[in-house]
C-alpha cells in the first residue's frame, strides 16, 4: 500500500513536466533535479559524515570543465569528459582530505574553501580553459551523443535517472556498516575510534564518493547549458548552494537534498525572472537569510520539521 | 615460564607542556585479572587510560598488548586488537538510538548489519538496556549513558576492558548491582582494569589495586593492604576532597 502510493507519486511527478508542456516549467524541473544531484552528492560527506565542505564547486567545476574541454580539444561529445572530470575530482579530494582529515577541528572546511577559490582563480587565468571567458559546447548538435536538445524534457529524464541512482547508492550506504560508521564519525570521532572505526579511511571514502558524483553533476550541467565560465561553475555560490539545499531539506537524510532543491530552485528562478539577470546580489541575501533561519530554528532541516524522516535503516 | 601478560605498560610519561600528568607509571595485567586503579583527583588515572587505549600518545614509554607493541598505534587499532574502554565523561553518539550506538561497536567483528544488530541486541540484554533500544542516546541520563558505553564497548568483543569511573553517580543499591554485573563480565573471560573512587567497588572487585599519585604508581598489591599503606593515606589526605571521599566510603555514616 505504502509502496504502491510511493510508486504512483513518483510516476506522477515524472510525468508532470511532460504533461505541463510549458518549457519554462520543464526547465525549472530539470534544474531542480540537477540541484538535487549535487546536493545529494554533497550530503554524503557534509551530511552523513558531518564534514562540512564549502568548496564542492571545485569538483562540480572539474566535471563541467572536463566535459567542454574534451569537446574543445578532441571534438568529443561533452559527456565523454565526465570520466576525466571524476578522475580529477578524486585526485583533488585526496589532496584536500588526506592532510586535513587527520586534524581535529575545522581544517577540512577551511581547506575546501581555499582550494576551490585557488582553482577558480587559476582557471580564470588559464588560456587552455578559456581563462575568464570560459568554454563553449557544440554550437549545433552533431548527433544524439552530444545530448544537446532544444526541449528541457530529455535533461529532466536524464537527471532523474542519475538522481535515482545516487539515492540508491546513498540508501544502500546508509544502511550498511559504512553508513553507521559515518554517522558515528559525525557524532564523535573519539568514541568512534575507541570502537575500532578507522575514521580517516571512512571520511576519505565518503569524500571520494561525494566528489565523484559532484563532478558528474558538473558534467551534466555543462552538457545541458553548453557553456561554462569560472564564476558559474567554480564560484563560491555553487558551493554554498549545495550546503544550503542539503541543510534546508535536512542534511544527513536521504530525501533532504531533494526537498531542499524542490523548494529553493523555483524560488531562485522566480526571483531571477522578477528582478532580471542572474540576480546574484539577491541570491547572496536569500542564502544568508536561509542560513540564519536554519541555524536559528531547524538545525535538522525541513524533513525534521515535517517529522517526515524516512524510517530508520535499523 | 609464565605466559606473556595481556598488557604490559612500562615507563609511561604523558606531558602537557612542562606538566607531567603521567610520570613514569607502569602496569602489568595478566589475562583474567581484575585490577583496580585508584588515586586522588588529578593523579593521572584517566590520562594513563587514554595512553593505554591509544586515545592519546604517550610522551615516553612502551605499551605491549596481546603480544603486539601498540605504544603509538591509534585507538582503532587497539580496539581491533581487543581493547575496549569507557570514558569518564561519556561520549555516546547522541543523535543515534541506543541500539545504533551499540551496533557501531558490534560492526567491528560483524560486518553485516543483520549480525551486528543481533549482537547489539544481545549486549543490550546483558546490560539491561533492551527496553531503551529505540530511544535516542542523548536522552539518557549520565548513568544510562555510562551503561550504554559499556554495552557498546562489549559489543566489540574485547579481551581487555578499561572502565573509567563507570559506576560514578549510582546509588548504593545500583553500585551493588553493578559490581555483580562486572563480576559477570569477568566470568565471561574479560580482563578488566577499573578506575573507581568508590572504595567498596575496588575492595570487593579487584584482586589487585594500583595506586596513582601525581602521575606515579605509589603502591600496588591486595586492595585491603593497599588502602592502609601510609603512603596511600598520605596521598589522599594531602588532597582534602579526595581524602574525604575515601574516608566516607570506608566508614559509611
Ligand atoms: N589535555 C590536558 N591538558 C593539560 N592538562 C591535562 C590534560 N588532561 C589532563 N590534564 C591534567 O592532568 C592531570 C591528571 O588528570 P587526569 O584526568 O588523568 O586525572 P585523574 O586521576 O583521572 O583524576 P580524576 O579522579 O579527577 O578523574 C590533571 O592535573 C589534569 O588537569
Ligand atoms: Mg579521571
């Protein structure tokens, strides 16, 4: 019964954008899912493992740039760059995680910001990557492999499939030993160590998984938008958005990031439409207000507010 | 030749800046013993425990456990080798349930969730926490959280269990029950080192007492003899608060 209702709800939600037919709404729906993917990816390390990264744009940007770079250099379909973006992200994740996860305190968070900003500046001055101008995708689709569509609908379904896979991975992880160990690490490293949890290794596992999926989200973004520049994929707002979306819905919960995206993205799109441009000044204000509200009222996010936490894995 | 001791710590020093909280202390524990560790407040007992458990690295000294040198090994390696501990100030995973807390311990020897959960449930039965299995750990009082720490530590299936004032805050009836409980653990073959200020616990549980003062072992032997040792009396009386505690426990009003 419960499962039947759930399946029916998912089918309805998936069919809705096609039924509505309005491209603006379809585009917002696709963006909701893309945002949910990056926030769900962030949630693996920031939510479950409690290691708050404020520099996940570096992984998102690696995926995004890799996609358009393979097009620029080899004229490959952009999605073919995803494995390279993931590989670069994993290396960056190790470079950030190995030295900082050994230390107690906020070194990891600070290192993520520092590395992300550093890479944004380097990329902005690197001619191979288009420097401040950025990179373009194929001007006209050369075939299906370019995944270049006029309608937002195909993106909506591609993103839905990826988010479903990511949620499945998260769900399986959360109920396994890894999930319990990560929550223990978040709750108290000293106690976790005393119970035999190899804390450093588990933090790294969570970070690698998170970085890989974030890079994939970046590649998908580049494939859909067909254009990247340092600010749009490596800027601090990209990182902060992942934190806010996950925290708004409920960090460390399976569906929190999805809920956060469902709420935040339409609001963003509406304010952008109302005030014109990218509205980035306004975005900062909205994000600031959300951070204050979460800190003040609901550290557990909206899922906690609704008492809608999925049943415990145990 | 007698078998190698389970735990052998020699010349342990732990310095915080120029202050030596542990100053050349040593301890040898054979398999199957219950050793009581006593001493006035600030004597260095907890710091010594933290060194033994790999929670902090000693400035100097050597620790061998279960045939391995573990002096600088991290705490998780100690746990894997079979050493478990409780903390003087409990550090339970507050937002997880009581059962989930214990499962984290059980996962050490049982990688599969089903097995870990079964093992954890057994430990909750043993420690009398079964009815609170689904409660949030942060909702327990301090004695409950200390008990949960013991359940969690036991779930790692240790050979040696270090208890740091695990019975503090219990009333006399509860203390008596807890003593029975610790005896039960001993009967299951677990070797124990117990830090307690409650003399009744040390006198009735420990086969051997080791007295710490200012980071050093100042006496060691049968508990009854040790508490009458002039050096020990002197150490306690030198610290009025601890001295009162010791006398009160020995001559209940
Ligand atoms: N991290 C630290 N930094 C500096 N000093 C410390 C630290 N930890 C403990 N100390 C000091 O070391 C001494 C020994 O402390 P410890 O907690 O080991 O004593 P204890 O014997 O367990 O006392 P109690 O019976 O009160 O628990 C104390 O003077 C304490 O203040
Ligand atoms: Mg102590």
